[in-house]
C-alpha cells in the first residue's frame, strides 16, 4: 500500500506546483491535488506509533 500511496502523492504535488506556475491557474485542480496529498499523508501517518503511547501505558 505504501508503495502505491507515495507515487500518487508525488504526482499530486507536481500537478499542484504545475498549476501554480501556469498562466491560467485552475483552482479546482490545485484543490484536488492538495486533497489527494493530504489523504496520502493521513494514510501514511496512521501507521506511525504515538510518542505518548508509553506514557499512557504507565499511567494505566
């Protein structure tokens, strides 16, 4: 899954940057690219363990 999400995120950011430098900016394409990137970041960061996990375990 990670191998699929990272290239999609890179493509989304490249599209967003390309839209920003183009003469005719399309806001909708930029917004969709940013949403795709943020969704990918959410998926990747969901697997990262919390730093506070050890503190929470000690408190219980």
